[in-house]
């Protein structure tokens, strides 16, 4: 069998296509420019960059304009915050750009990771980036190593600049220069002198929020009341958030002080804000501006907030963490105590044949039966409230005596603790004297062996100063605590002074102000403890 050569058919080339291949189309060239601030000088540079690239592209016969993309007054450490940059990348993905011109790597990105990522994306699409200052074309083989180095330098420059800015801000804080965020600071606006100026209408809302909280209202109750009265938020909205109300109650600016460095920026790349809980020093500027509420009122709110947050649950059956939520609806929820086991009582609603009966029961009995509390009685709400009102009214009938006793209690709170007769001013004076003694001794000790010779005296002065500083800290803590306690007692005195001789209707807010604790002794007897140390035993009518 003979082999034959394979048959091949030759298809001739088309001369017109060969001629067309020789005619190359113009490259679609885009330029990107950016300035990092919106100052007048930078904006001039920004316009100059746009004019430069427009002229460069349009005068090159091999290029055609594919757009000038420019971001002004925007950071270079994050591509997400540069809309024009992202628009340019999107056009590149759509194959509408062949070449990108950039002045330098730092103009393209000050984040090494971003710089390399976007460079690789465009390189995979066959799109070159030309960095004019560094004379780098990203399609060349050694470009990535050079860009990595230059990008790292640009990022390091940003980090150094950020560090300098942060240092300057902290230096200003040390000098007591407060920066106010007026956009989110309710009831304040920037005054003509540059300091916060009170907005009277909103200031009344702030006072209302503080007074409502001290009256026992919960954050949700305050929110609902503000929305019900159509009171506007800082940005003019009608919906208040619990977080905003809590922020107003915790913000020291409303008593005229300013705490600085509450948060700090983690780094200049992520720009993540971290809450400062001791990582950096804070700076407190008392009386930095005019306050809306008194410092006593502010301290009383902080103490009340801490008290509510620290409340323990009556039992761990329904609260495994051991903590309980604050209930502002019923004053007795945190005041009615079982006389047998010491557990708080709980409000329960019983339904039988369509009839509802409201009772109060020991939480231990509700959760665990008679395991821990055998004999605590169940109390109907109406007779219980009547008995408490009767006890309060018996004290109100002797209003002058009660006010005198409460005032005496306040004076006892304000009296100095035994053994702590020095005031804060006395301590400061003594510290100043010790410091002068230290400096004088230091000056006399110069010379060979001088410091060792007076080592015992140096130690004594240092020890005395340390003890005095501890005493001052304890004294200030005691004063803050006493201020909160006295505020609550003073509120009770004000209610007694302005109230009628007899309270005829149950009022949750008034009970919170007057009654400290109610102990259940039996089904027929309770003991009511009023603020100020008054104790009254009362019979429950119809108790069983």
C-alpha cells in the first residue's frame, strides 16, 4: 500500500487587513490627580495639574483624551473615600482606558496595599500606569519592586504626618484648648467669641432630660415623652434614640466641663476610632464654658446611672448573669423587700374567669417555691399602696419635724469624717510647702555625695507627698458621693416643702423621691423607710 501526501488547501491572506494592521489607533489616555487638603494653595496646584495633563494628552498625536479624574481635599490612605479614583478604575475595567498618567506614587495612593492591588488589577487588564516623578511604567518587569518601595515610603510619610498632627492635638489638649463638635452637640452653638453658646430652647430640653432621669424615668420613657411632645433632635429629626439620650446624660459638657481624648485613631490607614480606656492620657478642663445643669445635678445623674447598672437580680433563675434591668414603670419594683429572705418582691397579674388581680410576690417564692423562702405573704397591690400612702401621710402631717430630720441627715453627710479634718485646699497648701522644701534641699545637695547624704530627707518628703495625694483623692471621691446622696435627699425635702399635707393618689415619681425601702413583715404589717432615716410601721387594711 503506497502512502500519499496529505492534501492541504492554502487560504491566501487579505492585503487590505495587512494594511489596516499597520495603521494603529490612538491610545485612550486618562490622568489622575489629587490634593489632600482644600486650602487655597492646594486648590491652585489641583487646577494646575488638570491643565497640565489636558495639554499633555491633547498635544500628543498618538493619544486621545479618556478623561481627567481628580479628587480634591481627600485622603490618599483609603481608595474607598476617593470617588473619582474609583470611577477611573471602573472605566479601566470596562476597557475604556489604555493608559493612566499620574504625577507620583503618593498621588496615586499612600497605602502600599491599595497601591499594589490596583496596579496589579490594571496590569492584568493590559493597562499601564506611568508615574512621572519616579519614571516608572507598571508594565515593565521591575516596576513592582520599585513601586513597593516607593509606596512604602509614601505610607511612612503619611504615618509620620499623622503622628505629628496627633502630637499637636494632644499638646493643645494639655494647654486646655477644647475642640467642640457643634454638629452633634445638642443645645450649644459656636458663639462670636469662639466658645460654646447656649441655645435656650434646647437647653430646657437638656434640663428636662436630667430632671426626668433623676425622677426615676427610664431612658425609653424619656424618649417616648420627647417624641410625644414633638421635640426635635440636634439634626431636626422627630425620632430620638436611647443612645443619644444616654450620651446627653453622660456628657460632662452640659455641666460646663470638657473631657478630651475620649477616643483616638488606631492608625492613619484604617482610621478606626478606639475608645480610650487608659491607653492614652486624658485631659479634663473644668469650667471651660457655660454649663446648662449644675455639677451636683450631673454628678447625681452619674451616681444614679451607676446604681441602676449595678442592680442585682432577685434570683438567678431568670437572670443567669446576676444583673437585673432597671424598671422605671413601678417604684416598688426595686423598693419592696421580703422581710424573711431579703429578696425583692415582683409584680404579678393573676387572671381567673376573666377577672384580673394584681399582686406582689417574693421573687424567690415565684422562682423556687418554698425552697429558700417559706412564709413570705402575697400582697394585693391596692391595699399595699394605700398602706404606704398612709405611712407617708403620717410623716407629712409632721412636715416640719420631718424636714428638720432630713436636713440633719444632710448635715451629717456633709460633716468631715473623723480623722480627716484637712480640706482639699489644706492638702494643696501642704503639698506646695513640701515641694518647696524638696527643691530647696535639692539645691543644697549639689556636689559630690550630696544627694546620698540627704537620702532620708528626700524619702520622707516623697512619702509625705504620696500620703497627702492619697488623702486628696479619697476626699474628692467622698465629696462626689456625698453630692449625689445629698441631691436625692434635697429633692425629698423640696417635695415635702411644696407638697400638700396629704397625698391622696398613688404617684410613682413621688414615691421614688420619698420612699427608700418598704419591708414586708407579714401579710398585715409593713415597715416604710423614708429618705432621711424615718421609719414607720403600718398596717395593711384587708391584708391576709
